[in-house]
């Protein structure tokens, strides 16, 4: 099966990899599913509990971004202890193909979530990737609904415990940053990175370009959404953020893939920067949103070519 570059396809982003040529890509940039049950597409384990993906009264009242109910960290059963391992196994399904289709020195930049990012790291390292760095995207706004544990005791009529545990909460700290995992495909053994750049035009990073998005060449990024940009996908990322990552790792006319492209922010960023791109998603709704966004006026338009 042939896919035409500079397009987005309604296709399984794991199965589609089998149709891409060896060492044909310069960058894979993707906000992959986190495996925490944000929506049905984010359930990557054996889910047998009927309460999972339901709605709690608090979620309905708050109108939260994530309207479904996931499992607590402790889980509801012994089988839930397998969820981190099953996330590793899911990442392993596509990691080897990612390595195969990238050019030596090419980057795989992944948003993987705080809970299971270590499992994603292990899966990619186990097939041969090197973990180059972990970046932090600092979010301008982040939902935070950690419940006061004293309220739980008050509802039980336990005034003593409510007073004793005043100021304590159930849940997590405010998620003000998201980790971005930066992997690279190893270059030729016995060669140097400088040699690889000359042979494949990839492998170094563009500090000058990064300084257009950040005051310092550091691994903390603070790119926010433009007006009217957000709201197209529950895990949407700013186009400006994706542009920073693309310019950090590639030059013009190089080829960028997003196999879990959602509403298409990676593809739009690639188009704006005169990179060739390809995207896949299993949701017809989000593929249509991606296509609509790609049809909007852009400073640069790319010619079509076949892989």
C-alpha cells in the first residue's frame, strides 16, 4: 500500500508502519496515547470493570476536559497491577518499526505522559533507540481537582479525622508540565555524529532555531495556545510547540511522521515549516478535523510526492 506524503489518513497508525520504507523518515513526532483511560482510544489494557470510563458526579459538575473516569493508581483489582506492563507491551508493538523507518541519527520525539513514560522509555530502548533527553512542556493552564480528604470525613460524620487531616488532599499535584521524550536512532558504529550529519543531514540539533521559541537553549519549553486554537482534541498540543520540536531536529523538506496525529497539530506545524509530512489516526472525526485544519491558509504549501 502506498501513502502519499503531505496527507492524513484514516488508518491504524501501528499497522500503517509496515507499508513505510526503511530509513525513509527524518523525524517521528507524536503525542501518543498515555494509557490512562482519557477516552476509549486511550484504553490499552484489558478493561473488565464496568465503572471504568464512567462519569463521576464531580466530573459532570466540573465539566472537565477528561469527562471519563479512569482507574485510581492503586487500581480496583489485582489485574490492574498489570496495566503498566501492558503499556510497555503496547509501545513494543510499534517501537521496532519506528526504529526501522527512521534514518540513522533521526529523532523520535514523544509525549508519553507522567504515569507511564518510564515504560515507553524502556520499550524504545529495548529495540535499540537511545534516550537523548527528557524535555518539559510547561502548560499555561492545567486542570486540578484534588479533593480535600477532610470533606470525605465530614460526610462520614467523623469530625475528629476531618480536623486532623485538614489541608490534605486525595489525588495529584497540579500537572503543570508534561514530559517530552527525545529518542534518537543510533548512527553507524565506528563513525561520528559529524559524519552522520554529512551523510544523512540529520543527528545534530538546531540551537539557533530553538532560541526563536525559548530564551535559553534548555529542555524546558513554555509554548502556549494561540487564540481559538485549542478545543479540537482532549490532548491537543499547541502548533507553536510542535514547530519548536520540528525545527530543533530537522531542516526544510525533510520528512515528518505522526502515526497518532489526533487533530493534526504536528502536521500543520510541519506544513508551516516547509517539511513533508504524513499522519494517521483511527478516529474519522479527528482525521476530518485534521484535514479541515490543513486546508486553512498557510504561509507555505508543499508539493505532493509518493513514498
